[in-house]
């Protein structure tokens, strides 16, 4: 049986929560999967597939995730990889902010040799202040929690096929 590593970086716990939902979905499909923080991932040689997850901060993947991909580029490219990002504002902000997030995710996915990628909605601890809503074009009534577990499960259920 092949082994899948789900390595993540999290700031508030949301990316970890999504990574664990991916693990649960894969295990239900008969895939052996293990979820670990990127800082604890260690040697990747024991894994046949890798799924990377990280939050968006400042319209980019957090630096820890970018550094992980850069440092392990050869290891990642030697096996099937998927990548997901978590962004509270993606899909709710102005188009230019969405494009910036998508560009960052696309760049990281290309660097890692990812076969598939996704951007999931996240959450914030409290509603955005007025100046931030105005800057990003985020609606006043946007809920603080935008996590969509069903969207995560749908993407995760396609991973066995996407990753071979």
C-alpha cells in the first residue's frame, strides 16, 4: 500500500483542520495517510505521495511553506504532489486580490511539481474592520467562518485519481 503525507503549516489551526479532513477522506477511500506539520515532516522517502497545505498571508503562501517547497524541490518532484492553500478572502475580495492569491498558489504548485491544487476558504477570529473591508472589497456581512468542509472532501476524494 502506498503512503501519503499531508504536510501543513498553520497559523490559527484552520489549515491543520483542513489537512485532517483530507486525511480522513483519504483513509475512508482506503489510502494510507499521515498528517504532520511541515516542520516535522522529515525525510520524504517513506512517502509515495505528498499533499502540502498552507495559509495565505499578505496574498501569498506563508514563507514557511515557500521555504519548504524550495528546500525540497527535488524530493517533491520525485513523487506525485498536490497543494492546497487556505484564504479567508479568496473568492470574496476584489478580483485583483484574488488574482494575487491565485498567482502565489500557482507559483508554489509549479515549483513543487503539483499535479493539482486548490484554494479553500478560511476563517478569521473576528470580522474585518471597516478599513480592511474597504481596502479588499470584502462585503460587510461576510461571515468570520467561511470554511467549507464539503469542498475539502470533494477535492480530497479526487486526489487518489489525480495523484495516481
